[in-house]
């Protein structure tokens, strides 16, 4: 482990709503394609209709139908909007994908949405409610055979906005450290990194110093090319690479576990100078995810 500075600070996360689903298919590749499509255009609530990502690969021996699959998490800040996203994403991106089936990974959640019932209308009256794999499913006839989806999908209170800033001597070092952090987070079940490759190249701050109409703008204190123009820059003269990692989780415990796993991974990369995090004095959310766990 390298001796780097871990700021005595916290990431300010916030409550959101989430569904946790399993997509299976005839092959691992087909399941991955469907999971990727279902979680597209979902990096940040700032400009996307959801935050979503692939959680983990689930081998065939651990799925209800004995086929390989991927778990995914889809987040939205209201139950109604999350239900809309589920209907659109599963209906347009998974129902249309070859050989897929969808299962609920939150069976004990107090809030359930009848997604399977709603998607059943695509069958134009030929849909069928069935009991299979010890679950209640809807069987929807499609050109390739039958699409199966669990009748109810759980919705739970989740945590969004876990984050880390990685500051290094070079951009390349910061990138390698960011990739290591993402790998560690991805090994933590129930956590997703919704940005491309899990890495945020354009970390932002809440609001704007100049434009009232902007909800978020560049975080100039952490921009290497602005360190000599910004009086309160957080970067030293030899800091030339910064990346942010943002992650969402099913609960607060998992987001804390992911934070520590990521920091431990970052410590293995030479020339990383500091790990910090973003918080905005309570403007963003109620959760304080401390870096010094």
C-alpha cells in the first residue's frame, strides 16, 4: 500500500428509489447485451431520466431458470418516475432482446410494482399468468418463443451519490487508480457505478458561480488546467490528473463497504497523491459517507 493522503471528509449522498432486477438469457453474452441496453443513458439525474448500471454477473447455477444472467439496478428519485423507467427500459430494451427473462431481486420490499402485468398487454390478449420457478410470472408470446417476467418488481429506498476524487501526479496514474477503484466497487454486490466505465471525467459541483440556469457546472477547484487561475484550487502544482468515481447502492451499508474497497484499491497505485470526496453542506443529501471508515 502506498502512503497517500485520505482526506478526513465525507461524500454527501442522498436517498433515491431503486429496483434490483435479474436478466437471464440463453448465453452470458446475450444476457450482457440486454443488461447493457437496459441501463443505457443513465449516468446522472442531472441530465438523464435515471441512474442505472450493471451490478454483477450471476452464474447459471444461481438463477431461477438455470441460465446465466446479470443483475442490474435502476434508480429514480420518485416511485412514479421509477415505475415509468422500468416500463420503458424493460419493455424496449429487454423484451426486445433475444431469449431474455426478468426476475425480481427485492421480493421482500414493501413497495412492489406490477411490471409483468403491465408488459403483458404487449401480448394483445395472449399473455398468461403462470407459476414457475416458485414465482408468479407473466408469459408473453413473442416471435422467438415466450418472454417471461416476474409479475411484481420491488422498489426500495436506496442511496445515490457516493463519490471519491482521485488526485494524482499524472492523468494516466489517476486513470489507472480510477479503474482499480471501479473494479473493487464492482466486486461489491448491490452497488453500481453508472458513469461510462464507472469513471466521471467531468466531475461537477451543485449549481453555478455565474449562470443561474445551470443546475451543475464544472468543479473548478479540481480542474488541473485551472489550478493557476482559481484562487481556492484544491490541487498542488504537481497534481495533473483528477478523476471522480460516483456510485449508487441498495442501502447505506453497501455504499460504505464500496467506499472502503475502492480506497484500498487506490492505495495500491503509485503516484496517487490524495483521495477526497464531494460534499455540499447538505444541499445534496442527508447521508455522510466518511472516507476514514
